[in-house]
């Protein structure tokens, strides 16, 4: 599942993308103070994803889990993982594109199709301006409450497919909720957009160009307006909003591992990590299959989920990060809580 802001931004920034290259770029690594949050996204969406995240948690190769809490049937397992690994922060992956809402369909009618499912991303885009902000707020609040209801403290907020971060009226709702629940938010700043020379040819960009082309054919006017929202200046404006409201957030979102989950690429990412606090997003899973899957779930990436899990669990992450003077942390390191900060920083 392509589960972060890069999907959307890359859709409308294709003119900035460089030609494909056959090799991973090289260059001197940055050697200043660096911190890394390692997050496994999409918990709850399917059995294989849940299994992969549980393995990653047990092997201490992640510091954070971002959960799709509208899949409420998965929350008892998440609670078990949290109790077994209390150093791992659990956040809510706010979701309006995969599966069904927490609230009844008639309470969020602008968010769901005739089957009561969320509109998958490409179906949501054409009518996004018809979504009720009040219904959106109520559903997202219910998703946060679902995590609290099973006794898990909310560690941070992120969003599925990045659409809530991209679309300004939705982003403002997420800011409201971050202030209400007093939690950090995932950074809107994306490595391959902020540093296109350092992280070129992102596979997310390539996928995004395909989505953008389809959207532009059927909705050229709306596609143009979304392209404006995805400009670097607009992203920086969102960061300014976070800082003005004193909402903690990492400095950068590393999108570069998706679609190229090799040890060689992982070496490159860590060796070229910019200063500050970066968040690396993982999409892990096992080979387990189930009879049915929720709408909006990207089954095509399942094989890569297995590869991501194998790479991250066989890597020797702590040792390599130590050699590069990278400190592995969690969202607690930026939330202002001394106890959380201690737990996250000592999770390895």
C-alpha cells in the first residue's frame, strides 16, 4: 500500500522528476548530528501486513507503528504487540481511502461509496471538494478514539496515501486533532522533493506520474489545482503551520525505500541521511494470503513487503547506524515527554 504523502505530491510534480537512472547515485555521506525514526505503516489492513509488523517489532528493527484503526478487529493484536514491546510508539494512520469507516456509513456519507467503503484514492480525487469537513473530522476523531479505547496511548498522527496532508482543508482538520490530542504529526516534507539531487528517481515519483496522467485526462482542471498544492512552497507553508501551532514533527519523510527495498539502497539512504530527525517509512509483510481484502489495498506491492521485511530484519540496523553516528529514536524524542524520549532512544 502506498501510504504516505509522496504518492500525491509526486503525481503533480512530474515535471521536476529527472530521467530514470540504472544505478543508485553516489556521493559523500553527511556526517553531522542525525536521528532516524523507523516506522512500519498500515497495521490492520491485512493478515500478512500485521504478521510482518509483529515480526519487525519482536526483532526490534522499528521504533514506531502507524495503524489503520478503522480495522478495529486487528486492535487486540496491536494491543498485544504494544504490551510486549512498550518501547515502540503506536500512532494512528488516519485513513479515508482503504476499507470501511469506524462510524456508520450514513454518518459519513460524503466519504463512502454505495457499498459503504471509503473511495479508493483515484476515485476520491475527482470529488474531494464535495467531502464534508465535519464528517471527515468526526471520522478521524473516531479513528483516534478507537486506539485509545483499547488502552493504547496515541504516539503520533500520519495519513494513508497522504491525501489528508496534501489537501489543505483536510490538513487543517489534522492540525486541529493534533492539538486536541496533543500528539506530533508526520512531516509534510519529503526527501525526494526537498532533495531531488540527493534522492533522485524515486519509485514513488514514477508511480505518481502514472496516476497523474490518468487523473489529468478525466479531470484536467482539478489536476492543475492539485499540482499547485504539491509545490515545494506549499509544503513548506504546511510546515510553517505546524511550527506556528507548536505541533512537533520530524524534519523529513524518507520515501526512497519504497519500490527499491534492497540492502544497497538502504545503505545509500542511511549514508546520505540529512541532519535532523528523519522518518523512514517501511511497508512490511509476510507471504500469508487471505480470501478477501479491503477496498483500496495495494495487493501488487505484497511481494515487495516480504522483501522489505527480509532486508530490514537481516540488516544489522543498529550497528550500521552507530557507525554513521545516527541515533535511532521514536516520536517520543520530539513529543516533549522525557519518559517517551528515553524509551524510544533506548529501543535497540
